[in-house]
C-alpha cells in the first residue's frame, strides 16, 4: 500500500473544491483508495504532465488530481492540486 500525503497547501484546497462539488466526495474517496492500493490501475488514467513535472489521475472525466509520485524512493504519493483541466495551466 502506498502512502498518500496531503501537504498543508493541498489540505486548504480540498474544502473549497468540495464546497463547489459535494457530489464528488464519494468518487474522490474511491479514487484516493485506489491510488493508495495501485497507482497504475487503468481506472485512474494516470498520466504524466510534462510541463508541470508531475502526474495526474482522474476523479471522473472532468476533474483531476495532480500529484507527485515518489514510488521509487519511498512509496509516497504527494497530492498537489485538484480541479478540472484548468489546473494544468497554473
């Protein structure tokens, strides 16, 4: 099992996201559980975002979680941001 790390900067973003999208809480929880068990699971649609030097997984077809994979070092997955495709621009 991989360890999911939510830095303080990420923790501040979660409540704002869920205030706008309360219907995604269950899917988000399932996504994080699957990520901790198998980051390569096809349902997550894990892919590299080269311009951001990070990866992305899907909550659903519209919303994503940006993350840093440190699987080779210590198995940590550090969450960076969440939102729609606009998070790739910032």
